C-alpha cells in the first residue's frame, strides 16, 4: 500500500525492514525474554522449541537509529531497506550465551510442545544491510553480547519482569 502511494502520488515513503529487534520491554512471545525469564526464575533447565533457526538480532537503539537515519535520507525514498547486523546466531547459541550471562550451568531442554508447526517456522533470518550502509552510513553500534547484557540488566529489576511469566509458553 505504501509503495503504491509512492508510485501513484509521489508520497515520500521508505519501506523499512528491521530484522529481529530486542531489548527492554520486548514482547514475552520473543525468544530472548523467554530465555532470560526462565533463567531468572531459578530454573536449572530452560524449555525451548527448535534450536536450529537463526536470527539476525539488533539492539533496540540500533534499530531506532536506523529508522532515524532513513527518515533523514532523501535517497532512500521509494526503496526497500533492511536494518540488520548481517550476523546470524542459532537459537541454541543464543541460549548458551544467555546462560553464560545469567545462570552458568543451566541446561537447554528441547520441549516438543514448543515446536512451531513445520510450515510456520522461519529457519533463517539474515539481513543484507549493505544498501542501508551505502545510503546512510548506518552500522549497528551495540554488539550482540553488549546488547544481551543490557537486556539482562533491565530484566534484573523485578518490577520490569512483572508482566513476564517464565512458566508460560507465549504463542
């Protein structure tokens, strides 16, 4: 619809495709809050579905900076632009990284009830953000490791975890 308005009426539109954004206040349905809240609940085992899918994870401040850079870039008008790190990590690697930060020694348990239907799972998400960099000079500023630590720090405040239920599988 937005592209149609650009083509028909010269409405200045940029189609922005942010890849997996994470950080404070992220939906309880997302993988990072799922892992962190289980670990912070004291669990020695975390229950996850498929461990093989990969994601291109971007800290929220980087995604926001990408939107701002595109809003200020006339050359982006009428284009589809990815905001992403160009780095992929499997769910298993992500869980192991968070275990190392939050609760070393915890284990991952594959829970069949948490597997998505075969046709609904996206196995690989990896951004090619070269156009973003070419147009705006934008690159992620927060490393995955630093962003995860910041996210864990936010979740460390019990008040911030109040709306998250570690024992529930949020679909």
